[in-house]
C-alpha cells in the first residue's frame, strides 16, 4: 500500500484575531491538496499562536485560556478534513480534562471522527511553567492507509513507547514537535532516526518555526519537517525521504510504501523488529 503524506513547518507569528489563525491553517491545507496528499501533519503547540490575540486589556492570554478555543479548533479542522478529504494530524492543542491541562495530539478523519492522543512524557517547562498533566495510555489508530500512532516531541525520546506502538500494529509514527533551540531540535530528530531503525517504521515529524513575541516560552522556535525511513537498501541511505529547509515556512511531501516496510522486516540487511529479544524485554503489557 502506498499513500502520500505532507508535513507543515508552521510559521508562528503574533495575530490579532481567530480568523488569522484559521486563514493560515487553511492555506497549508489547500497547499497540501494541490499535491494530492492523503495525510497532513501540523506541529506541536501550534495553537499557542492564539494566546497572542490577547484579552480585553491587550495582554497576551495565559496558557490556561487555551482550552476556550477547543470547540473552534475542532470545528475548523473537522470541516477542513471533510471538505478536502484529508486525514489531518492537527498538531497538538491544550485541552482540559477533569480540571487538568493536557497537551493533546488530534487526528481528524474525513468522515468527521476525531482521535486524540495526549502527550505521555512532559518536559520540565510543561510541568513547572504550564502545570500540565501527562496522558495515561497509548493508542494506535486504524485508517484506510494502515495503523498509525501520534507521539508528540519528547515522547519520541523514549524507545519503549514507540516499541509499544509498533507492537500494536503501527507502521507510521506521526511526531508533531516544538523545540526552541538546536539542542532540543536535534534530540528529537536523532531519536526519530533511532526509532525508525529499531522498529522498521516510518516517522513523519515536523516542528514550529517563527516566534511569538507576546507569548512566554514560545519566543524562539527551531523546526524542520522530515519523513524518516529505516536505513536499508530500499530506502535512502541516510534514512531521509524528504526534509524541509531548517526554520523556513514551508511544506514537504513524500510517498510512503508500507509494503517496503514488510519486505525489510522479513529479509532486510538487518531485521531489527524480528530479532528483538521479547524474552528479555517484552513489547508491552
């Protein structure tokens, strides 16, 4: 099975109204459809742009106000997925669940369904500055293009959780990210390559670019989209099928071939998925 994916290097800039956010998002969706894309990925924390709209006094909104935009966020992406026939992994948005803030990845289906996966591992900033709470379980999601998982930024730095996703059937991991310097960017990027090799899966990742001058902890961003493959003969030697220009406002496109994954799992130069020692380290319980 083959299908086409795209990932957005989302450019963050201060805005004055919801309509500016909706217009920017719609631009990227329309751009993706011009390339015949079936899956589109946006980055982590893209909706923090809404905090720059500000309150009645002109002050930027605190992170605790972001869940107020949830209904509008869901309606926007639900409509876009339906209108353009796309599966949209719409980055992450902060939602409130039982009084707790959760950084949550969303997958919008063309038929109107929404899948959600809260981030499982939180960075110190998310905990100490934004008082967020981690998710409590890993899900995988079935689509006509196979099974996928949504693992956000820091999550990809934990090999166990990606191993679990593969054991549950995921062939593609979508990894929305947000990093503020090159150290963080390369941590996530190198871990994406490691997870692709370990599990013989595709990793589609992207990050935020630009800056929110009015929103604390979103004033700097280093981002680049990439489609990452296992390092084996059917794939590019460096394991990079496509990547953007670092920190540019752009979109990348690539075709995924799930049959190639099965081929290398069965008879590749190395067979890391088949050769794992589940007698020593079980995949999941």
